[in-house]
């Protein structure tokens, strides 16, 4: 479903210098599987999520990334979203003045329009969002507030998963979704993610710690260091990393 | 040695148009005869060079105002609509409004300068004790129009003014509001939003003169300017020695939507009392790129995401409009202008 081959990418730093971050990354996530990417800070995990979704300033310098048979690099961020690629942000963005509910309805209908599907009517949408909000313990009052404005870290992460439940993407990238969550919120969020597991849906779970993977059991765990996947294995690899740390992989990458 | 000012055609046309006029229009005629139209060398007009903008204006035009009859007899709860239209050429017109004590009136002024117009419109307002005026000005001009709207508003004790001004600009569009604020229970709210495409200019100039104790003034003006557009904000609060315990807050914020957008702002406080709460804030910025990416990641096309961000930014001053239907109408107007911009 998602095929990344020898991907290379550079990023322009604040001083205007260009820095290579991804240095030949290869990864293949078939439909129905959940893959985790673990790695130390600075290994390029977040960069991977931005390159896949098309953020400005992340330039592909080599290799390929293919999703649902399409070359992602050729598509605008909104076209990738309409294809079904969804990023749950590490730091969800605040948008003052735009109510969450309005934003989500606009987003859903924009995606549907791009795919040539009919718009969802207001009553249909309200029914849909009520049902999903309940699932994540989000109040309608919260949904009327501007996107992420004044929300706690945990509330923001819950909102990210709620948006995914409403938009029903084909592929989810969860970037450090566990950061800022207490135990209860972690449970709610992971339940939401697990509810999205489906034979026709893939997931890439990016995380620094093993904690999240106790709740969302991955099919495959990859270790990322210095812009490459340096080792892949089963769920046991996550526990090994938790016990031993990343040191030995840092050595291998260098 | 005597110096005679040589008038440009627009000045001569304005003087001709006001032949035999009285009151405010006579003053305008004499000022124009003596000094010509103001240029950027006048401190108050340094970002709005009227003489230069009116360079192509020739001949006498007509300023027509519909709805004036309603001003003569006002009842509590009235909503008055004035449509002010300036045809090509120089023209000027004025009107007077007295809001009787204890009554609440809504006034909507729709200003439209046609192509090649130099329109001047002036309103003289008195809000009597305990009266309330909700004034909405919609400046919606042709891109080659030059239009100056001005108002002198005097409040009595306990009177309330709530003004909202929206402007999509013109070759030169200026809205001046001069307010005499007596304090003593009187309060003033000034809202404004401008949205400017390339080649368009809008100038919001306000002076609030606090003369008595305990006055409250709140001002929020927001703008969005595309490359090649020019937004001007000149706000001034004067607080006399006698106007102790005045609470006056001025905020101007604007978005530069392109590298060649120009925004000129001059917020001023002139305070002679020592026990007051006065503040002004002025901030210019650009659209939040991170928010833009977030919205696109959720599937919104870039143009739509931009429009939504600008709209939500400019909507804040419109939320001060009390009448819900009117507020919605202004937001639709704004959305339409935004659609034309992106």
C-alpha cells in the first residue's frame, strides 16, 4: 500500500542551510498492517511524516514514495489527503476563529469533491460526528470551539483521532501520538486507533517509547537511525529497545 | 508678492460642483479653493495622497443619496439604509442625524464610488443622552474610484455608539470618524475590517476626543492586504485633563498576503489626565504557514484554506455588530470579497 524506496530528503534549516535528513530510507507497509517506527530524537522520524504528506520545505532529492499506486511526490498535500493519507500531528495546530465542526465538514466535503463523490449533507454530517465524538469521549461543546484553541495536550490528540474517525482515511501516520497523554487519555486514543484497524487500511506509528505499542500492537517494528531503517522485526523488537536503548543502532548508522 | 494656487482639473471641478453650497459643503469648497486637495505633504494625508489619486478626475459629477427622508423622523428601533453613490467626476454631499435621547437606532451607509469618481460624503451626528446608534458603513467602490467618507459624531452623557466599518478599497478610499466623547456613562465601540486586492487602497482614520470623566472606548480594526494593495490605519485617542478614569483601548492588526503588500499604521495616544487606562496595540503579520499545511493535510485546497484563515481573522471585528442578520450579511460580503482575492 505504501512503498518507500531509497528515499532521500533534505530540509532547509533556519539559517538557510540545506541539511540531508533522510538518507536512503526503504519501507513497505501492506494494507491491513500496522508498522511502528522507533528511533532516537533527530533520526528523521517526523521528517518522514512531513515528506510523505507534502509539507513545504521538505525536498525529495532521491528515491521514490508510492501510495495506492500513485507517486506521492507529484501531488499537492490536499491531493494526498484525498487519496486517503492522514497525518496525526505531533503538535496539532491551533486555528483561531474556525470552529472544529465547520473545519471537519469542510475538510470531509473537500476530500469527497476531489474524489468525485457527493457532498455529505449537514444532517448526515451531524449524525456522523455525534457518533464518533461519543466514541472518543469528546463533547459537542468542544467541537464548537475553534480548532485546537485552548485544548490541553491530551484533548488535542483525542481530536486528531476523532478527525481520523470522521475522515476515514486509507492510511494513518501517527506522529508521537502518545506524547502529552496521561494513562487514561492514552487508553482512549489507542482504543480509537484500534477501532480504525481494518484489512484495507495501513498505519505507520511513529514513537520514541514502547508505551503506545502496549496498546496498539504493531505487526512490524522498524528501528530508524540517521535517516535510514537499520533494523526490522516483530513486536518483541520494541521491548528490546525499551530495555537496551538505541545506542547500538546509533553505532551501526555511523 | 502673492501666490496663486493653480488647481488641477479635479479641484476646479469640485469647486464648481459646490458653487452656491452652504454649511459643510461650503467649507469643503473654500478649503479646496485655498489649499487644493491634500497631498502626502500633509501629515494627516501622508499615506493617502488625495491630489495625486484624483489626477484623472475631470468634470462635475453627482452624489446621490437615497433614504435621507428617514432621517427626519426617528423612532426607537428604526433601521435606516442610506445608499450613497458618486458618479464619475467631482461631487460632495452631506447629511445630519440626531438620535433622540433614550432611543436606539441602526444606520447602514452603503458607499459606492463609480469609475472616475471623486466623491465626498459627510455625516454630522448627535446622539442625545442615553441614546444609542449602531452605525455600519460598507465601502464598496469601483477600483478606479476616489472616495472620502467622513463623520463628526458627538455623544451626550450616557450615549452609546457602536460603529463597524468595512472597506474593500478603491484607487483611494478614506473613512474618517471624529468623535466627541463626554465620558459620564457614554461609551464608544469602533470596529473595522478592510480587505484589499492589488491596486486598491483603504484608509481608516479615527479620532476619539475624551472630554469628560469615565469614558469607555474600544477599537478593533483588522485588515488583509494582497500584494500591490495598501492599507492605512490612523487612530488617535485624545484624553483631556478632565477625562479622568477614561478606559480606552485601540487595536489594529493586519495580514500581509504578499510580499508587496503595504500597510501603514499610526496609532496615537495623547493623554493629559493622570488616572486613566489607555493602551494601543498594532501588529502586522503573515498567514500562518503551519496552519495552512495542517488544513491542506486534512484535504482543504490551498485557496480554500487561505480564504478560511483570512475570513476567520477578519471576522473578529464583525462579531461586534449587534444585529445578527446584519452581522451575517457583512460576513457574506467579506467572503465574496475574499473569493475575488484568492
